[in-house]
């Protein structure tokens, strides 16, 4: 038996796509006030704009996680120096299809620029009787800032609105002094 079979599908895909946060040791999350919601630092000078009421923390696996109090819905992993390896929206979509082949998928939004690639999906497990289980929203994205790559994903249990807000936060990750 494969131990990952017991994990929520979105968690499994997030871990597969994101692959951990190399080089994040010793970094901490902090929040500061801002005009549009709040921004949270995952390292000195890195800002992740968060909706009002969301909080952030560095998880035990060293990923940055944020969401409404007590319930993270956004995961961000920093890949220092990997900015040139930013996946395209097509690469993200192919990986999602590959990793979630046991699910019905709907690709609801694909957005790409030279600085980010974002994919929002709806997924539902295929049931043994040929039916389809309950649908859930999700998103996966990559944001390039200078030489760094930020990989983002929604976490299981996020509502459609939370997925939308998480997508916006990923799109707007910035580093002070860097180009947008």
C-alpha cells in the first residue's frame, strides 16, 4: 500500500508540485500593516499580500502558510535561485493532470505572464461505482521574482472565495527593491 493514498488529493498534489522549501531554514513569518490588506514576510524583503483577517506562519515543513485564523488555505514554497525554472501554465496543467488522474478535473482559469503562471481548477474524485464525488476548488501557481521562484498552492478545505484570494496573493508576491 502506498502511504500517500491516505492523503487529501490537493495536499498530495501540492507536495508533489512544490517539493518543499529549500533554503528556508531560519526564516520566520511576520506581518505588517498595509493599505490593501496585510503583507507578510517569508524572508527579509519578501512580501505576500494577505486579505484582511488572514494570518501567516512558517509550517514545520518550512513552507509559508496563510489563511483565516486557525485554517491555512495558501501554501508558498520559496526556491532560491530557481527563477529561471518557472514552469509555464501548460507545464502546471500537465502536472496537475498527471498527478490527479483519478479525479475529474475542470480547468477554470489559466493565467500567465513572464512573471507568473496560475491555474485554478475544480476537482472531484472518481468513485468506484463510476460516479463522481464532491467537487473542491484548488489552485497551483508559480511566481518569479528576480532569481527566486515562489511555488503556490491552495490547501484542502479552502472555499472558492479563499482560493480566489490565495491566487491573488500568489500573483502579487514581491521583493522590496525588485521589479513587479
